[in-house]
C-alpha cells in the first residue's frame, strides 16, 4: 500500500508470502506425529551413539519424538576368524549401551553384509529384514 492509500501489487511480497505459507504447511506436517516419524540410523560405535543420543535429546526438547532407531552393520554371528571375533566382542559393549541408551525407542538391527547394497535383490533382502522387525500396528 502506498502512502496515499492506493494498493500496489508487489510480486516480491507475493512470492515471499507464498513461501512463508509453504514453510508453515511443511512445518505442520513435520510436527504431526500421525504423518511423520523420525528414525535415526547409527552404527554400534561410540561416536554415533553419542551423536544420536544428543540429537534425540535436542529434538525431544522441541517436542519432536524419535520413536525408532536402526542399528546398521551389526556383525553377524556367522562371521568368523579371530579379527571378526574381536570386533564382535567390542561391538557387544556398544550394542548393550544402545539397548540401554535408547530404551524408549524401537530398536531395529541390520547385519553387516558381505557387499554393498547395490542391487534390487540386496535391497529386497534389507526390506525383508526391516519388515521382520517392524510392528505395523
């Protein structure tokens, strides 16, 4: 509006107002627990546990609740050799810490695979492993 009361269209104002409204809608979706869930993925190692714990606490302070974590690359029982056994023993300490630290979150564990997830077959394998651990109710 000009000083004389005449309304003047301002495309910049209109664009900024449109963005403001879009951000408002996105914020509502992100904060609506019926539409959005927050899931952290971490490895069973000291630093990822600390970082994930801090991030969950920070989100909780802002009213955002993380209901699940995925622990990735857990060494499978069938991995053999002295090196893998030592790594598994080290990992057990962190898995116990994860189970305690994140007791308020659903915990999903995915194994360390022999290869990267780079094919549809491997992606389907991971999907199946996730599906077995998720309660859809």
